[in-house]
C-alpha cells in the first residue's frame, strides 16, 4: 500500500485493511483530501486473477463529476459458476481518462499482478476509445468488444426509438434469444430483423453490424443458453449496482466506503469461482490472433541438398548407433513444415501439433522426449538448424556418441530395448513411453551397480513405492 501522500488512512482503506491485511492498495489523496487515483486488489481478487488471468471484462461507471470507476472481472471459457461478484479481480479510479491517465492506471494494475503476461484479451464496452493505452501496457493482449455491452447498447437504442410496444417487445425478445444462442444464422437473422423493422435513418445508431463481428462472438459462443442468461444478468446487475453506488455521493471517499462495504458483504464466506473444463478449441479462442503470425516464421520442408549436407555432417561425427537415431529424426524434419518462433531466452519449434523448446545457444538442447532420453539432435533441433542455414556441429553431441571417442566400438550408451523403441518405425510410440523406458533403464542400472546392502535398501524403497501406488492387494512386479 502506498501511503506517501496520506497522514491518516481514509475510512474505506482502514476498513479494508482491517478485514484483509493482505490487500494491495495504491492510492493518492491530495491536500484537499480528494482521491487523485486509486488501484485496489484484495487477497481474494489476487487469487482469482492468478487462477483465471486470460480474459478480463472491463466495466466502467461514472459519478456526477464524470470520474470513472473501472471494475475488472475474470471471463472466458476456463471459468465456471457462480456468476457473481466473486469474479471481480481489480478496482481502479484513474486520475483521468486521457491516454496517459489510463496508462498510469494499467501500469499500477500490471505491477500488482505478477501473472499479467498471461492476459490474452480485454473485453471493453463500445464507448471505450483508448485501446492504445491497453496495448501500450499489455502489448501481447487483444482488445475485443464485450458481447454483454454490445447487447446493452442495442437494447438501449431499440428503447430510444419509441417504437410501438408490440414492435419493441418483438425486437427485444428476438435480441435476447440471439444473445443466448449466438449461432451464425441467428446473428444474421437478427441483423435482418433490425434492418426490416427499424427506420433506415436509425441504422447507424443500432450498430447492427456488430452482430456479424466474428471475433467478438467467438469469445462468447461456448456458453449454453442458461450460462448466457446468468452471464448477462450478472453484468447487468453489477453495472446497475455500481452506478447506484458511484452516484450516491460526489465525494469519492464516501462512495468508496459504500463500495467496500458492498464488496465485503457480497463476498464474505463465498468460495472462489469454479474452474470449467475447457476444450482445446475453446482454449485456443483466448489466444490473440496476431500472437503467432507476428512472432513466428514458417519453415518449409528441407531441400534435398540441405538434407544431404546435414546427413554428411552426421556421418562424419556420429557413431553408427547415433547416426541411425539422428537419421530418423532428420527424415521427419525433411518431410515436415516447422514453425520457428522466439520465446524469451528460448526458440520455440513446432512440428505438426507438438510444440517443444530448443535452446538458442551454440550447444542446442530440446525439451522433447527423444532428446531427453538420448541427448542426440532431434527433429526440432534439425528444423532450427535448417531455418538458420546451419549444419550439425561436434559440440552438439555427447562424447559417448562420437566416433573419435568410441574408437571401433559400436556398443551404444543406451539399453538395447530403448534403442529398439527409438529406432522403430512405430509412429504410435509416445514420448511418454520413451521417457518411462529411459527411467526404467536408469533404475535398473542403479540396482545393479551397488553393494548388497545398498541393493536391498533401494529394492525395499521401490517395493514400498509400488505397493503404496497400486496397492498391497495386488502384487507388483519389480
């Protein structure tokens, strides 16, 4: 908590700190005892944010003097019920709503949340114009219109058209049905209804083209009818309540007293939001569309000449066993389209659907099961070398795999069973199987290469682990 400009805590801060000493608060009160700016986050808010950081819904409310209150709620397909105030993860009053004022607010919010790099999407209302402020502080995040705010905007515009009651009810009910079942044909049908029943002069006010904004609806369409109803009701109720609280008094300190009381009352004794089972397709919706295209370059299958040079280098460096293993990986890299992108201090290489990270230094390493089992160059390393127009170097292989260090011996530094799996043509063998096999070989080596006393101790430990895991009721073979 920042207290540099306060001699005594305002009542709402003292109450919050008494209830939750772990709260994070950054607040500046001027010489007139007015709040210049405020960022507030309770311990509960921090826990919810760290669990569901990907999508944040922004609700803005104003008092009589046009000071803004920003309330941030977690959103997206990873979070389930209940739909209530427990979703709030941050509250802020910016110094003003200029670009710099909002940048200041977002920077403080960023500083209070170490999980901020995981934010993928901000959902904002149609009147929010400072997308650039969000992008400046959270460059990897996408700013998308909020479906709930768009729905509220269209509802408001329909009511302000002063249509006959019957026509207005038909439009509002049709809109509600569309919001709760936002399939493409329903959205297109709703747009046609608006164009048909509303005077063309009012079409620009309705913004019916928003109904066909795919990106906006893709972040909402995963909800069921009941979930949609609960979601819209939550946003509507919270927005209405915040508006009432924020307009109770022009004094921000008095307003915050009411807000903190309401917040503590509504969340006391309640559990954190429940995680929702999220499919791969739903999880992919949260990823910024530009994330891959701006940071990754596609590498096409390796040319025969490049493959021949790589193969020649392998033959010069590797023992026969290592050459056979690496050649299998090289063949995969030859036939594949790879995606190479920078990721902090590592370079991410993706072949087909399996992403792995390759170190960017001279001595290439990889996180895949093949490399972890053998420490030999894998398909991901070969793809990276091809992308950088390089060939394999002696320093990339352990000494045990090199020709000059093994002389005429052809005995590989791995058990025969492991080599059979690694060299096999069976594409169904998983990397998990490789790692399990490698671990089994290492344990066997530890049991074989020790004294009788140590052997008995290690064997008994394994016996206890196996029986505790699978159960003494079933004899486990070790």
